[in-house]
C-alpha cells in the first residue's frame, strides 16, 4: 500500500478458509446478497465486476465435484481443516486512478490472474476469480470531488500439493514395495504454504548461529512471486511491499482491521435479519391469534346449543334403558357434538402453535438483544483498537484504501 511516499506497492494476501467459511465468501465475492452493510458497495456498478474465471456452481459444490472427478483428493484431510484459500490482489486506488481507471485495472488484474494460476499451480484448482469494480473509495472520492473506485481481485482456490502413494508390504509383488503406486493432488493448506529454507545469491542454504536453517516465510515468498510476475508482465512502476518485519507486520495489521470491519458488517446484518424475523413472526402470530379468537367465538355459540340440548325432553320407552327424542332434536345433538369436538381440536392445535410462536419470539428477542449489545461493545472496542493501530509511526495512506472487506 502507498504510504504518502509516492510509491505504488503490490500486495497479495492469502486467506485460509474452512468449510464453514466458504458460503459467506461466495456470497460476498459473487455479490449474492440483497443488502450490504458496507455503504461503499455500489450495486449499480456490480455488472462492471469482471470474472476471469466464472464459477460453474457453488464453491462447495465445485469442490465436491473435483473430489468425485479425481482432480483433488481429501485423503487424510481432517473435517475441520482449511479446505479452501483465497488470494486477494491489490494495489492502492491512486495507482489505477492515475493510469486511467477501469480499463487499466481490468488489464492489470487479467495479468495478476495469470500470476495466480502459476502461484496456485494450475487453473483447474481455481473456483472463482473476480475483480471487484463496485466498491467506492470514499476518502479519495471526497478528497477529489469525484467518484474513485477501489479495484482489487479475489481468487478462491483449493490448495493442493502432489503426494506420492507408495506400494506397501501388503503388495503381492515384492518388487513393487516402496515404489510409487499413484500420485494424488492432496488438499493441504498447511503444506501448500509451509515455510521454505532461505538461500543466498548462489543458491546455498542459509543458517542461523545455532546451526538451524533460516526459513523464508510463505507470506514473503508470495509477495516476491506476485511482484516479480507483474514486473515481468510490463508494470515497471509498481514496487514490492517493503521487506522486513515492519512492512510485513503492517500489512498483517491492515488485514486484521479489514477482518474487524467485516465482523462489524456481519453483526449489523445479523441484527437486521433478526429484526425482520421477529416482525414476520409477530405478523404470523397476530393472524393465528385472530383465528383462535374466531374459533373461541364459534365454541361459545355452540355452548348455547348445548343449553338447548339440556332442555330436550327424553321420553322413556318400554325397551329397557332406551328413551325417545324428537328426530330434529336428535339431529341437532349429533351435529352439535361433532362441531364441538372439531372446534376443540382446532383450538388445541392453534393454542400450541401460538405457544410455540411466543417461545420463538422470546428467543429471537433475546438474540437481538445479545447482537445489539455485542454490536455496541464491538464498535467501542474496535474504535479504540483502530486508533492505536493507525497512530503507529508507519502509516498507510493510499488517500484511503477502503478498510471494509474488499
């Protein structure tokens, strides 16, 4: 990110995603939500977002199909492991503004996508690649008096490494034991992004004073790969994010702030959804209450019929305990009894439904209260935390790189 020094720097983040995360990532990247808490997302510009690889189905569905086709293997993968990763490519908004905006950004990220294919190890492992062109850079827009947009690229993929499966001693042919039986592309985020031994200019490994090898972090290697590719692709005016702990720590801090903003947006959306559910449930509750009141009215009318039944005169007969009544009175008794039983069943069913609705409303109100409290506390904590972060000596300028999830 630019830091008021006139230098445009390439940045790429790698985000690890579990199965439980992928749905939210898909909704954000593919713009599947109806409402966004981020006010800088301009729905009218969503059609300008550019897919360099369009998903053929939902991300999770594509993952399952890749397993079924044998493109990837989940052998040995734990249920709570990171099944997916996302690369987010970015340069400060001023860089694109100064080079012509939208058209230049499309070409830049088309080349960045080619870099992603190399970094990932093949296009077949990419689920989606989309440039967002619908997020307004508020700070720059206000400073320049015109709309400026924050162009960036999301690439969601399955992290894989090649693994050799060897023949075991159970093999009937002893000559095959220990040889390669098959090669699989194993899903493994940790192995895909493990640190590598650092080497000097001549390719010799570097060691610490205690003799242990110096490891080069995967984050640093990722920055190197993206920067070098873009330089080779014909973008000599961008620089790599500065090396060293300060720059890398700053980038990680920026990312944490972005994730906090994303969490804040989720809390606001959760609150809105709960309020909507409560309103819908209360409306349904009112309708059921009205039905119950009408049922009670009908039962009350039937009580008048029961009073009339009590007044029916039963005449004894000569055949044991049997009595005779007027035929019209008999029919009235049968009809009233049937209606009374039916209405009582209906009243009981409606009452149970109302009781359940009351419990759901109470539960939703409790969740709303908790979400409102968490939202209030989160805003307070995030505000003080953000103030400490941005007061550091090394600051991020970009004339405002959008802090919300990109």
